[in-house]
C-alpha cells in the first residue's frame, strides 16, 4: 500500500483511538461518579420555562405548568408579547408570567432572546435558576439538596438526566433513549466527573447561579443556546456537576419532527463550535461526525483499521450504539423493533444532512 494511504490510515486510526477512549471513559464515569448532597434543601431557587406558547405546545405546556405548580408550589413562564396562549396563562393565578416586549432586542433570536430579557430584568445574583423546556417534567427533588453543596464548592451550573416519555411516534421514542445512555456515560464523564461540559449542556434542567447568568447572558445569536452557554462556561473556567435528578422529556410526535429537532442541534453545534476552546472543538467535532454517520463511518474506516491491525477498535463504538438502541426497544416493549436498528442510524444521518441544508433558525416542533 502506498505511503499516502499509510499516512491516512494512521491519522484515522489515531482519531478513532480518541473516540474509543471517550466511549470507555464514559463507561468508567458511570460507575465512579455520584453527585454529592447537602443535608438541607435549598429554597433559594426558581424554576423557569421559556415557551413560544402557541397551539403546537399548548397541551404540553399546560401539563408542565400544572405539574410543577403542584409539585413545587411555584413556577415562572417566559413568553413573547402577543403569544397565542397569553390569556390562558394569565388565568393561572399562582403562575409567575414574564412577557418579553416585542420591541426588545430584535437583533437576538429564538429562545436566547427571551432568556436574555429574563436575565436582564428578573435574575438575582445569589439565586439559583432551573431552566426546563415546555415538555419537561422534573421527576424528583435531588437537585435541591445538591445546590447547597455545590454552591459552597464554587460550582456555577448543573444538568439533569433525561428520561424520554412516549410521543405519538414509537420509533422516535426508541431513538430518544440514546440521550439517556449519553447522560449516564459521556455527559456524566465531562459534566460530572471532570466538571467541564466539553460535550455541551442540555436546556432541560439547566441549573445556573444567577451571578453567572448575569455575567454571561444570552446576547449571542444561536439556535442551540444551551450548547453556546456551555462554551462560555468553559472559557471562563466555571465548574459544573451532573445532578441525580431525572427529568422526563417528551419524544417527538413524528419522524419528521425528530429529523427537524436533530437537524437543528447538529447545525447549531457546528455553527457555535468555532466559539469553543480547542479541546471542545476536537471532542464535539469528532463525536458529531462519528455519531451522525456511524454506519457509513464504520464501512469507510473499517478497512483502514483492518489494514493497521486495529479492527478491534470498532467494537466499543458499535456496542455503544447497539446497546443504546436495544435499550430503547426494551423500554418500548416492542421487541420486533430490533429489526429496525439499521434504519435508526439512517434517520440520524438524514437529520444531520437536513440540518445542514434547511435549518437556519430556531424550530418549534409539535409537542401536543
């Protein structure tokens, strides 16, 4: 084989070693990391939902409002002026409703614009803010016992563990369980064990100290504002933890919505990665490519790894995806869906292509 091909094989093998190492470290973190708790529960917190508050999210948003008012006794919802559900939300008396004026910062976009208004006008430096989406249900109160401990240690932010609940698409529900497996392994390693969110953060159960929110803000234009916020935390040297708290997330109602959702994440991360430090660029960039096109990557890289006698290195990554999808099938209770596992990989790859071509703005999917 020619020297140029030898060099290519060596570079690809080296990159794959990095990827396999990340997967293995994620497995180690699953067993080693456990969040710490204080003996007392924080009362200095506010749960905040930012929503478009239109018909596409009506049922989901109202479920979230009723659930959290009952469980925690308080909730803040941030919406744009003129949102279709404004009067409905105003009629829920215990709810703290924040309305973003239509004249505010039209240079900003999407959820980040509403977040920035909330920060500028309502955030208190010594308070903790817990952000959730308008389909999220916080399942336990562990985060309230973690906040006092990590505040004393100087931590700035935390993130929960995502648990999918079924929408109308069974396939989307199965595929969403990769997010749970990611949280227990890869995100647990970076956000938790290393205390640096080098893979980014979820907007679901994003716990942030008010002082840090006011310092960073959301004045950047981004369609993945949670990921961009993570890059700013890293650049400023802030530490994070992974909470023990589980948060239920609604799976997309259709494959079309799943493709739109995944496409936005991929396009947003690629757009925002230029703002991140070099380690984050390498980790997110490489994993995004492998994750997006895992089956094609295996077919292309496999022969080169075989040539360098490193074909065994395909096993950890392949097992990771196979295990994730298999667990999703198990949770769905439909064993026949194991036969669709190659199809799931095709959907993931297609969503990335869709995102690169079609996504240029924040997308709101149907959550009813």
